[in-house]
C-alpha cells in the first residue's frame, strides 16, 4: 500500500465497491452526485488518502474518508481497509422500511397493498397534511 498513491475518483468508487461498474461511477460523477472535499468533481479528478468523498444515492447521502488506494477492485471483506464510512446514522435511517413506506414506495414484486397496509399508508399520509 503506497500512501502517496492517487487514483481517479470514478475508478476508486468502483474499486471499493460503492458502484457496481466503473461506467456507473463515471455517470454519477457527471450528474454531480459525487463530491470530493465538498466540491463537485469530474470523473477524472484524482483522490488521495485523507480526502472526504460524498456520494448521493437517493434517498441517502453517503460520506467516506479515503484511507488508501487499491491497485485493483477489492473483495467486500477488504473494503474497510481502504475507506472509513462516516455516513451519519440519520442518513442510514432513511433506508429503514418505515421511512420508505412513509415516502410511498413499495418494493418491486410485492404486489398491491393489502387492505390493512392501505389504511396504514392513508393514516400516515393523512397525518402529514
């Protein structure tokens, strides 16, 4: 592990498994969903250890600190060696089923809501208005 190494941000996001493919990482950078040290970046921006990276994957905004630059894509068990996940707990809570139901989304393939689920959704939405 070379501490003075640098890598393109799109390649780093792919190698530490934040995105499934490098082309997806590149597209997300182009859309402005990736920031390095609070500045929107192009896919070719170089990152180095110590940089803070923010990735917006709706509905959550993830935050990472670069620990090191891997030479190639790493296994899932080795990811913590290369980044610190500093995402706040309130952001991760957005992935909770209750929050997603609150947003009115349902998992694909679950079918129509039952009568009881529909009433619960209506009560939640009614209390917001």
